[in-house]
């Protein structure tokens, strides 16, 4: 199977699910792939962009049986050393909560050439679906991307994150949505606008908006689960679909506050 040419690996960002959100560069890279390693959350329709590649599914999802990370890294090295172009396809943006740092380090240690193709993260797709700016200047000065699961299985310092006044884009938080919303509501306010968007940017997208204090219950009632993004901050009150889920005048005041 050796080809005599120098192999390489490209980390490709598949975006949040809609194939139309795949970048032109990603499509070109997929067309040139010899081997495609496909993440579980990637829309399987993406393989149509790689007609000549061998496709290997390497699913990784929280709470589910997953392909070991070390095995994925060995696969990339093995095929690249045979002179093949390996395309590792990740959902959203490859550099955001996708273990790209570990894969880059492993490939560099093995002296394997690696490139990166950026993409659309689910936080941006969720914001687009809601029709809001994550950095609306009337409400915040920035956005924080944070995972609800640290490597040691502990949780981030939610109170410290709340104190920044930034919009919080929380990944992999659905299994802890009750505790994180309760902690954030104490640090911010029960009426702080928030949203949950499941399958952001895909044809199956579903969303719930409302007050932080009742968001977890509303998301459960709507049947929302992983994969989903949780967005917290006053900017969420700008969503056209914003539902205060309460007659509390404080919610309306907070939504309109600068």
C-alpha cells in the first residue's frame, strides 16, 4: 500500500451538521483524501465529498462507547507513514473541544506533517439560529467558550465565569444542566436570559429560550439532550424567539437592559 510519496494528516472541521456549512477548503481537502477518519457527531453525508477515500468511523461521544483516542492517533500515523493523505474529520471547529491538541502533539512527535482546516463551531450556529450576536455590545464585551467537563471530571468555577459579564457558550453541559444553571443563577440572576440549542445548525435543530432559573426544567420538558450548546447572558434576550417563561417584570427589564 506504500506509495512512495510523503503522507500527511489534515484535521478538517466539518461544522455543526449542515453540509452547506462546510468550507470550500474542507470540501477540497476531502476530495483529495485517501483515508477519512469520521467522528460520530459529523453528518455522514459528508463522505460524498470524499469519493475515493476509505472511510473509517471513529465515534467519540460522551457517555457512549467510544473509539480510544490513542487508537485514533495510531491510525493517523500508520496511514500517513504509508504515504497517504489522512483526513481526520471533526464536528464543529476542530480546534475547539475536539482533542485536536492531543492529536497535533502525537503527530508532531511522530514527525508526521499535519494541516488544519477551520470550520463553524456549534456556538456560532446556535447564535445564528437564535438570531443573536454573542458579543452584542449593549450587553457584553466578549464571549467565553467553556466545557462543562474538566479532564478530572470536576466542573469549572461557574461563579468566576459569571463574574466576567461575558456571554457563556457552554459545551457538553447537558448532563449537568441542573447544577450549572442553579450555580449560575445564584451568581448572575434567576432572570438572566439563556438558551439551549440541540443539533445547532442542522436540519434537526431544536431550541429553548427563557430565564436561567427555569432553563433546565424547560429543556427537559422539551426533550432536549446532547449534543447541545447552552448559551447564557443578557445578549440571549435579543433572540426573536426569546420566551421569558414568566410574568416576572424583572425578566423583561433584564432583556432590555444595556
